[in-house]
C-alpha cells in the first residue's frame, strides 16, 4: 500500500481520506497503519459538523479544496460514498 501511495504521489497526485469515522479515530487508525504521513488531508464525519458527513458531498468538496483542485478520483466502498461522489 505504501509503495502504491508513494508511486501516486511521485506522479503528482495528492492523496487524502474522507471518512464518516470521527477525524481523531481516522487519524489514529491511519497512524497505526503507517499511512498518516502519506495523506495530504484527512477529514472525518465530525470535522465539518452535524449533517455534513457523507452522503452529503460537503466532505469531498472540502477535501478537494484543501488539496487545491476541482477534480478528483474518489474511491469508496459504500452507497454513501457513491451518493457523495455524484
């Protein structure tokens, strides 16, 4: 995973996480997995306040703004992810 992230970053891509988990928990999990330092931005379901987590697109828009882009490739694994991306 780390090699893949490094390869993507070497191509100029910015890597971020948008999860409905609380931001503190998400950062802790990423740190334990050795992935936190590979992320440009981490946003959790509680970061923006109530009602703004996925499937609301606010988290993805904030993530894109923090990464300085209006275009993104989003990889998700739930219907909430799909609805937020649309």
